[in-house]
C-alpha cells in the first residue's frame, strides 16, 4: 500500500511551485468545492472531523481553535505563523519554496470558514527564496481570481497580507507575533484573553502554523474522516519531520503520525554518521527534552507516545546526536540561544536564561564550581510556570533534560575542568 | 526623501487603513534596504510619517536584531551557530571565516567589504552548516565552498 501524502505527492522540478503545476496536481479544486457548495460551518466541522492538530508545536486541535471564534464579530483575522525559528525545524520553509499555493489555498478556505476578510502571513525576515516564491504565488493567485475580490466569481473576498519579521525567535509565539504585526517590539501578552477572543488589534484572531493551514485543502478535498484514518487515533494525519545532526541523510520527511523514530533515523536517514552509536535524540525541536537511545527504541512519532516518554513531539524537528558528542558544550549552544532570544519582559526568563547561560558557559570553559548543577535546577524551577510566554519553559526544559540524562558529563567537566569527550560537537 | 515617501505610500496601500501602526516594521525594513543601517532620526522620520509615537518606532528599531544600528560592510555574512549547524561543524567554519577575513565575529573588515555575524538557527538544519550572505542562503558548507562563494562576490 502506498502511504498517503499531503505534501510529498509530486516531484520537485524547476516549475513545480507554479500555479499551473499546482493546478495539475489538483490544486484549488478544494477551494472551488468549498466556495461553491459548502457553508462555513461545514468546513469547520470537516476540519474537526479530521482530528487535525496544530503543527506549530503545541498540537492544539485546529477545528476546536476555529470554533472558539465568535463568527458574528464584524472583524475577524487569520494569521499564518511562518516565523519558523525553533532550532531543528525547517519544514515551513519547504512548503513556501515548493508549494506556496497549497498554503494560499488553505488560508482562503480557512478564511471562508472563519469569515475573515484580511488574513496575514508573518514570515520570518531572513527567508529569501521562501518569501520570493510566496510573493510570486500570491501574484499568480490574485491574477487568477483566487485571492482578493469576489474569489472564483463568488461573493467571498479575502486578501492575504505578507508581513516580514525582524529576526526575533519569540515572535513565533502567537501573542508576540500579533504585537509585532501591530508595529511594536514583539512582547508576548498574558493569556487570557486568548487571541480567539482578543487578538490582532483587539479583534478575534486565529493563529495557525504554515503546515497546519497547508493541510486544509487536502482535508476538504478528501474528507475529514479520510484524514482521521491516517496516523494514530489521537494524532491523525501525516506530519513533516525534519531530521538534522549526526545522520547520513538528513532532510525533511513526510510520515504518518505514529511512525517509528528508529525507522526514521536508521532507514530513512541511513543511520548514524560514520557508523557511530546513537547517543541521544531531541525529538521535536530544541526546546523538547532530550531522550536516550533506550527511550526511542520503540518510540513512535505521535504526541501521546512522545509525551509518555517524557518529552514532546513539538514542531517535528528531530535532532540526532552521535556517541562522542560533548553534551555540556551542546547545552551551552542552546542556553546561549535562549538567553539571546528572551524578550526581556519578565524577570524570571530574562535573568534566569542569562544566569543559566553564564553557568553553563562557565562549566563548558572548565570553570564550573561545585553546586552549579543544583543552581541550574533551582533557576529552572524559578522560571517554569512563572513567565508570560512559553519561552521561559522552552529555555528550562533542555537544561533539565540534559542534567537528568547526562549529569555525569556535567559532573566530570566540573571536577576535571575539561570535557569527557574533547569538547566535540562535530563528529 | 520624496522618492522614499513614494515607496512608503506604496507599502501603505497594502495594509487596511486602520492598520497604520502595522507599517512600522515594514518601513524600517524598507529604510534599512535603502540606507544600510538605521539611526534614531530614521525612526523619528517613520514615526512622523505614520503619526505614531516616536518611542514606539525607536523601541522596535532597538529590539529587532535584523535592523542594523551600526554601519555594516558591503556584504553581511550571517553564519549559523545553533544546534543543527554546530553538530555539523559550524564552530570550525566560524573560526575559518574569522581567520580568512582577519576579523572576529561581530566585526567588519577594514576595507568595509564584509561584516561577519554568528546568528541563531536559519532553518537550514537539514542542510547544515549554513550561512546567509546578504539575502542569499548558502548551505552544506565546507571550507572550499566558502572560498568559492566569497571569491564570486563583487
Ligand atoms: C517561543 C515560542 C516560539 C514559537 N515559534 C513558533 C514558530 O516559529 N512557528 C509556529 O508555527 N509556532 C510557533 N510557536 C507556537 C505558537 O505560539 C502557536 O502555538 C502556533 O503558531 C499555533 O499554530 P498551530 O495551532 O497551527 O500549531 C512558538 C511558541 C513559542 C512559545
Ligand atoms: S517568558 Fe521570556 S520571552 Fe516570554 S515574555 Fe517572558 S521574558 Fe519574554
């Protein structure tokens, strides 16, 4: 049986990203079907039936998120989160580069279901080719009457406005993203109120990840139940997984939820670089707690299974680490990142992420002192659950994970003033 | 600055009129492209054009890392130092670039040709190590590939 593909269902060629090519593979048929034959509530119900859960990291059911919006509000906004900044994640970029129209179609369908007149794509500022491909596709779509006034000759009109970010990881957090679109520095906001109630310019707003929205056309074309039949019971469909680090063939893979981590690493990616032993796997982007080889032995790639193993499916960025890597120096790379990206709004995150980075950096330079590991754990306790947004937790979880699973390496570094593994990150 | 204001007006037409304030970041990006780096007076200029508080634009200017507030070289090299690239040799390549250009990360060459910045994840983890020069991504790097890329730059 060939596996269902929502994304990898065409060969990438020099013009596979164009409107003509997208149409040839059935593109915009779902939009036609929706606009000419379905009520907005039918669309929402189909998405609910599909069991689709957000692909941005938190895995919130998409249909339910849409149902929180009061459709009687005079103005409702949709924002596509394309800030793709979680280290280890590189899937949204692929969608822009290769099938921007799929996202555009998904956004127009979602906008119809949500009664949105203006929708936004917040795309990370560094993206160049993805941005250009998106703008080309939007131009084609507008000229073809697929975006803008009276789409496909119906009464439905919707514009898509592309907003480029300014190089801040925290702007991927949904409330920060909205503040950023409003023209301010990207400080996240306390919730509630949730964006579905008070979002962009205080109007009800839905924020969805690129992959989430680009899945919508498939669901409407093939039916929610068909989508729900793929994957596991609680985690339906396929997902894009990006594998990076010490594997022979890193890259992006589309797999049904519930696929095996081991198969992904050893079969799809051709095993560990240089035939080395596996040391650790970060299963869902840099913020998710690290797992040991024994923990991924039978682990499947779905939210429930990974959570039961003590980590998270997150954004689907699988980072593979081979035997011989210095985990102390690797954690320093992450702690430096979070300290750099803390927006500075809440004290526990601003000070705590900087203190953690100072301590881990000191250890990784052979200057660690007794009590440092306890100090780190104490700081993570002070941060977690005490901040405005989840970046504080994201900064703390890797520290706790590394200390729990590789404590001996940190103790060795502090005691001997040097790495157990020559400080190596590259294998 | 009339030519600049024309470009400003063009951008303004993209956003619904009630979203005037949303233009802060797009206008800062636009101005950065024109000028290379931005100063406080640029922020004030934008604030006046949009009729928003100057402090709002100044805060944005100092908060977003892509907005340079110091002169940069003709080419800006942003090399990723995050986890995916580190596992594939980013540290070695950063050192290589530092030696090759004779500057430290964060500095600009004396002839003003290159600024070298070590940055966070560029979403190139599957094609690491990666760097971005000006707008263009370069991936699966090694020393000789870097030599070649720099040689081809004007
Ligand atoms: C610090 C931080 C960074 C985030 N970055 C992203 C991101 O780059 N892209 C994304 O889609 N979601 C990101 N999220 C998750 C969003 O807040 C939000 O949950 C998501 O965009 C919702 O879309 P979904 O329901 O389709 O997943 C981030 C969250 C946090 C706390
Ligand atoms: S947790 Fe950190 S990033 Fe989030 S709002 Fe607070 S200081 Fe800013």
